[in-house]
């Protein structure tokens, strides 16, 4: 497995309100330290001829605009435009709720979250100078009570927006099927920029996180019971944070800057509770697979957020 960084919500000049050329997008993606992007123009098909020799994985996509909210279809074939989740699924696309609490007509999502594969919890500064906004807090609250994987994307329309935030994905190869499968499984976390690094390990009774890139920030550990631990980071932004877990089913980490802006956000890893939890876990991903003393895999029930037997979740 390898770690890749990307941005799954990017607009070219073919979208309303955007003026980015493919050449400018490629240059900004490389500057932001990205390995992949998804091109998601409004109601428009992907044109592969514009993206040759980019040095990036380019995932074809579309932003679908409806009166009940916007959503992303990721992994569509070139030349295809869809107008429904059912149509997108016929092409094997990953369907993602986009900026569910965007404050403009048609921007607020009013559909069924259960019809989608993931939700965009962290949307970038496309209409603001702030990379973390009030509508992101609302999206975070909506997501935190559910079990869909969370995404963070820039929704870049203009210069200087791409790659903030960015999605950090663990996948076997840098290919569209592998990256989209990892996103679908929740094998990802969100960083405010390439400077932010998070490495989380969960053992039988403790969560430990190595954090860097968030000077004087705050790390908060959340479970299904709410926040259980809060710790201030030093001025250099690097620290190892550790806390006891007790009896929990899920655990995730938020790292925020001193002004409250998000610096990093992990997905809901699934952990077991009680004496059967054993071995070493790596937290941050949404599924669990056993990698301990037994050769058998742990089964995971994403609907209930529990895992059967000891497990390991990679970050």
C-alpha cells in the first residue's frame, strides 16, 4: 500500500464561476503536492485531450447540480454526462454529496444520504478567503453521526484554491479504480495542506497520534460518546498525543488551528470494545482488517459501526 494526496472536486473554466485552465490546474496541483485530481465541471463531460502529459492521475468526474443539492460523480467515462445517482452507478461512479450546507439556492442538500457513497465534509475556500467555514461545521455535524466516509476537497474555481484541503488516501496503486475503491472504503483522511501530517495508532486500550504541521493547534479525540480528550500542540506544531479509550465502538481525530480552523480530520475507524479488543490497530480508516496473531480477517459491520474480533486499521 502507498499514500497518495489528491483533490476530488476541481473545476475548469468550463464551469460557471471558474477560470482555471487545465495547464494552470496541473501546475497548482504539483505545487500543492498532489498525486491525483478529479475534474468535476458542472453538468459537463470530461475531455481527456486536455489532460495529456500532466504527471498526475486525472479522474474523470462531474458535479451534478439539482434543486435539492449538488453531488459529485467520480470515475465516469470520458464524454458521459449523468443526471441521477442511478445513471452514475450504471457507469460504476462513486457518488459523493458535495458541500451539503452551502449557503446559496440549491446548495443545501435535501436528498437521502443513504443513497450516496461518501459525503464532502470539508469544502474549500471557493467563495471565501477562509479554508474552513461555518457550512463546513454544519457538514461535520451531519457526518459525525453517520457512517459514510468523509471527503475534503477544495472545490477550486479560481487560482490559489486547489489542494486546500486535500484528501490523503491509502491505495495499492495510483489508478482511478484503486483510489476510488479506497475512498469508498473510507481508507482516507483530510489534511488542510501538504504540511499537515497525522499518524494514528490504536492499541487495546489507547489511541496515540503523531501530529505535525499545526503550530499551537489543538488535537481532539472523538468517539461515539463525543470528545474524550483534548490536548494543545506546541508552537512548532509537532507532538505525540495519547489518551485512554475505555469502552468505545468508533474513534476519530480532529486537529484544529488556534483560530478554530480545521487542520486535519480522520475518518471513523471501527474498533471493538471490551476484552476481545487485542493486538495493534492503526486508526483513521473506515474499515478494519485483521493483521495480528490470526490469519483470518475481521468482519466489519459498517451500519452498526462494530467489528467482530481483533482488528487493525491502517493510517
